């Protein structure tokens, strides 16, 4: 099946979690907005398409199905792309982990937009600085300690009993945090050996390595979720 | 099967979305922390239980399965409790809608905790007032217009083709917003006739009506997600 991915052009954003799964599996897909512009998403968002109504991108069209919400898209794709171990328990656990990744992604976003996503970062710098402090000092450690434990309980190298979309998403999470909060992540370095090893192995997977070198991988930037603002990541 | 629900005592919080599904279906369940105290959750959160590792409550024990994240719990319970229409498309759409409800729940929480959930509201009042303004003026309308459209595209009365856990969660969302933002919700009144009618019908379902009258329903309060602070919901 040729999947159609719909997501904003110009940023990795939440679409990247889906893109990594499609790329890793070598799936046949079109990144529709990058071919035809962001306006290609509008009929779906305005309810002109006679199926499930997305609240926001990303959404995926798979045959007649339209599926929105990153974790739901991956829960659907996982078994189709061979990116989740078999069995209900593994599928459920993968879903749960993906939603927890979604939670820290929201928190990472809100470090630069603690008041409103309809205002610029520059209009909420003071609150951003405060929120980022807590995010760096409390939330990053809490979430990453958790995911480190998840890998420890998995097979020691991966979140589940074998390679899965959760590992790909953990790679993306670590990459994003490294970009946005290099100083905070340097302080976390020794605390997350399993996550670090996992992220390195994911980057070396042939399809992922090829993707990361390709023009299909948009660079991190200050329009996305993971933004590097030095004021939000001081040296000490 | 006797389900075991684990959630903090003293607040409705995210556990309430699960509780409403269990109550509506007349399922056999124990609200473990309310019987044995919050400490009953610790072995699971500390990884002493040999299964999926929850990041935070709520989590559900169903036989040997431990399932965390509200939307994942409901995706699991839906078919078991008869609370989702049959078929993959409906199950996926229900999941997507539940995750969108989870998103607005985070945003509702962050109106009173825009900087950090480890500080008191009183320590972040100024930012809370700003964030709440955007939440009332932009986010509540955006989300509720969306859910109104979802019902319109559903069967006109419900989100999906028949009664589902999504409807129960929409009832809880509306109830929470009414409690926290009565003035803002009064201004929304005419804009969401289908959501209003749905919430009323859910409240009248025999099992839900009995539950809401019972001591099992904890009252909304200022320790939970939906908090009523008059400063965050001015009259105009």
C-alpha cells in the first residue's frame, strides 16, 4: 500500500515520528504537503473528506482510513510495518510508551511557548525561561530515567523484546533534546547509557542512516518543537 | 474479570476517564488506592511488578496485563466493555479522539500550572492568568468546535456510530470545563448544542447517574486537573 503522510512542511515536528517509522521500514509513502503544499491538508482538516476528522496534522491516509494523532498512527502502522513485536501485551505497551513520548514532546514545546502557541517565543521569554528551568532540572531527568528503566526491563538494548517504532521515537526524542538542550543533555550523559547506545544504533540502521543524509530529513530549526534558544539552556 | 484501577486518591484527575467507562459498563473493578492508599501504586511505579512499567497513574491491571496512559487503557477496555463500535476504523478513530481529549486535558491543567507542576498555583499566578486567557479565548473554542463537528459527522448525537467511551470522556471534559471555567463555558453555550445534549444524555444513563450520586464520585476540587480559580475565569 502507498501511504500518504500529511504534515506541515518546513519542520520535523510530530510528523517526524511517523516519517522515521515509514523510512525505517522502507515503506512506500508520499509526504503529501512537501509535494503539493500545506494547503493539501486543508480538505481533511475542514471535514471535506468523508472519514475520521483530524484535529491537527500529522495524519496518515492508508487506503480509505484517515488516522490522526502520532501515537494512534504508530499503533496502526506498527504491525503493518513489522515495527512492534507480536502479541497484544507488546502492542499495548508500545502504545503506552509512545503516548509518554508524546507527553514529553508537549512539555518540550511548552518550554518556548508556556503561555500560548499563537504568540511568538519572543513575547513569552520570561515565562519560557522559568518553564525551561523546571523542564531541564526535573522533567528531562524524570522522563529519561523512566525510559532508561524501560530499556533495562526490555531486552537491555531496546524498549521491547525486539526493534520497534518506540525505539525510533526514542531516537528522535534524544536527537531533539540534544539539539534544544545540549548543556542539559551533557549533564544527563552518564545517567542514560542505554538510551545513548540505543540512539546510536538507530542512527546506524541502513535505512535511517540513508534518510538522515537525504534531503527528506529537514534540519532541526526554530520553527519546530525542539528549538535551541541559548537562554533556555545555560551552561550551568 | 475483576479489573484493578490504580489512581491517586482525592482527585478525579485522569483516572476519572477510566472510572466512567468501568462504571457505565457495570464492570467489576476495585479502585485500589482508595481501598489501600496511594502507596499501593508504588511497587508498580518503582518497577517491582514484572510487566509493563507505568510512567504515572492511572494504570489498570487486567489479569497479568498492566496498562498505563488513559487513552491506551480505554483503547484496551473499549472492546472488552462494549464501549466502542466494532471494526478497526471505529477503534482507531476512538483512540484518536481520546488522545485529542488528553491534549486539551493537559492544556486545562497547564492554565493553573504554566511554569511547573512541582510548584503551587500561587507561585505562578501571573503566568497562569496569561495562559488561561488564551485557553479560554482560543483553545476551548478550537477544541469544542472540533468535537461539535465530530458529533455532527458521527451520528449527530454521538461521536461514533453508537455509544462509546469517547462520549463518556466528552461528558467528563465538558463537566470539568464547566467547573473550572463557568463564565467561558457560558459564552460557548450556543456554539456547542450537540456536545451539550450529549453531556446531558450521558449524565442520565442509569449507571452514570447512580455513580455521580455515589461517594465513589469525588467532587471537583482545587487539587485536580480542572480547578476553579475565579482569577482565571473572569466574567467578561
